C-alpha cells in the first residue's frame, strides 16, 4: 500500500499525466502559485500543479491537488459518476492506525532555536491577505477529555520564526477541543500535517462526531491502516509518511492579530478566533514537498470541503425522500447554492426536499429542485429548467431569518433568508422535451469523427472565415 504523497504523484505521472502539470521554470513564492491555479480554472482546467523551482526555498510546492472530482475519484478507486455514493460507502469504514517502524517524516528534526519557519515556501496568496499562510495544513489533535484523535483544517498566518496566528471560526471539533483544554488550564497540543496521503487530507475535511477518529476514517478510505509514529515534542502520533509536520500548542489566550484572508466566499475575511499556535518542532523528509491548498472561492478549496458535505447531505436527504436522484453545489454558488434533481411522484415533494435540505445544511441559501432528466452538474440545463418549468408566484418560497454561515457577507447577525425554487414540470404537463435518440446520437458521433477533420480542412482551404 502506498502511504506517500510522492508515490501518489508518481502514480499520476505514470497513469494520468494529464492530471499533473509540473512547472520547472522559476516562480515567485507569493501570488504566482494561486494565480496559476485560478488562471487555469478560468479556462476550465484543473490539473494538480507541482512547482519545482520556487524562489527562496529548495522545497517544491504542490497546489490544486483537490481541484478536480475526477482526481479524487481516481484516488478512491471510484468512477467519477459514483463519487458521492462511493464516498458514503467508503467513509463509513474505520481502520485504526498502526505503529510504523519507519519514520520518513522525521528524517530532519528542528526544535528550539533551530526552528525557522521563514525558510519554508509558505506563500502569500492574495494581495489583501495579511501575510504568508499555510492553507493545506491538516491539524491533528486529541480530545482533551476522551483522548480520541481528530483531524481538521485551520488557516495559519506566519507571525514569527516559530509562531502562527490561527482562526478556528468554523467552531468544529478542533475549536471545541481547544475550548475544553483551555477550561482545564492547558494549551491544546497539535501536529500540523503538510503533505499527508491525500486520503488523510480528505478525511480531515469531513465533520464526524468527536468520538470518531478521522485517522481511522482515512484508513477506511485507503483500505489500509495509516502507519503512525510518536511526534517528537507533543503527545500525539503522526502519520509516518507525511512530507512535513509542524508540532506545537494552541495557546489558551486568543489575542493575536490574524487576517484578513481570502475566504471561500470570494471575499477577504477578517473574522478570526485570534488564536496563537506556538511551534515546538518542525520535522520533514529530506526531499519534502510543501503542499498548498488554493484558497478563496477556488475549485480546490470548494471541492475539498464539498465532497464530504455533499455526500452527507445527499445521504440524509435520500433516506427521507428516496425520489431524490442527485445533488450538486455548483462552483458559482460557493457553499450557498444547491441543485437537486428528483423523480417527482407528488406535487409539493420538491418543496419538501428544499425545506429538508435547508434543515440539514446551514450553509445552503438557495435550493433549485429540477426533474431527473436535468443534469445537476450542467448549470445550463438547470437554468433552462428554471426558464421553462418555473413560475415565481407559485414555485418559489422564502423562509426569512434562518441560522446561516457568518462568512456570507449578506447575513445579518448570522441570519439569512432561504429561498427554494421548484423548477420541476407539473405532473400533468403535456410538453415533450426535444431529444435525439441514443442510436442517432451514436451514428452522428461516428459521422462527425470521420468527416469533421476533413470538413474543417476543406473550409480552411476554401478561405471561409472560422
Ligand atoms: C482547505 C480548508 C480550509 C479551512 N480553513 C478553516 C479555517 O481557517 N478555520 C476554520 O475554522 N475552519 C476551516 N475549515 C473548515 C473546517 O476545518 C472543517 O469544517 C473541518 O472539517 C472541521 O473539522 P473538525 O470538526 O474536526 O474541527 C477549512 C476547511 C478546508 C477544507
């Protein structure tokens, strides 16, 4: 079994070269890495990016690894079309970590005065950002009461040679562990994993109950236990094949200036819990790769956080309403818009599905429900359904003043209106959607494949404009 990010990248190089773009030209550490990913994204391309020559550091920087659903499906040995259902299946398995005899992540160890975070390629991503940020750090910790392990994410602003300002604003398990440790008068010990196996990074993005260990979930996703070794300066066990680990404590007091930082809404946010992470050791492989996650409303940030969320919402929605066929949170709506398709059997069912979704997902603000002939991953189809199957006086409802995500700049005191749109055909509708039969489509595909290149050549030859 492969536990190593570099082996995984080798695998991409060998079997899916289109999924990994290596950039050997010298690049600046700041802005460029983010800009490359976002420019490619504008062209509809989402390759993982490996920058082998980043100014100021010998470490290569990997970015955009999680920008594509296809790559995540490949990693989990799933068909892209089966990603949501496959995730629901795989994410329920638990394989606890095992002790490792090898510790490549500790090939180099820096403690005390030897720690100098300034020598690692921690980028500034956007001009409005307050500084250099680690965005892809997976924060490993243990529940201060039960000792159960936890994986999470928190943006980390470099504020000194051995210190970060961090924000735990999602108020998930990491925030709660820190809160309870502080009540006991203790700081929370953490180990930040940079460049773990991608399954570990995916498990960290999920929100599972605090008595359930995400490292065991990562083992379930990989189908093999994660090998771990004791950390050097904190009482934690870290995945042995991670590229780099930053050990330290999140202090009790929360009083540091942190942010603003480019958030998934597409705006900079200064909201912060203002915590300090004091670093006690940095360990890494001799030839470590530094992993960055493209922040802001990027495909990578949104895809990484959406995979587990979509799976959880879909699973719960489908349990209550089996007629639900698929859901998609389109990139255009960041975490706030959701498209649902269903095999409608009763009038009113689409509105019930939308209401349920709002109950399940605090972030959702707009839900559009369509029939199951509409592909929810094709925004053009969803908008066509809205154009031809929706009347605003009866197919729209608004629920005002519902608890929502505070990073949405339009919320007031954390409250938002929720809007549901039923863009399904009435059950007694007589309109027939235009379509082309699969047989004709296949025949035409063959015809175009054979004829199109020569047709284009003859058009050029005759001097016709393109
Ligand atoms: C790439 C990425 C960055 C994130 N950054 C932050 C952050 O800076 N602060 C925060 O509170 N939540 C952040 N989150 C959200 C939480 O980390 C996420 O909800 C996580 O699953 C919470 O896990 P926990 O409940 O185990 O703490 C981020 C999520 C992702 C995927």
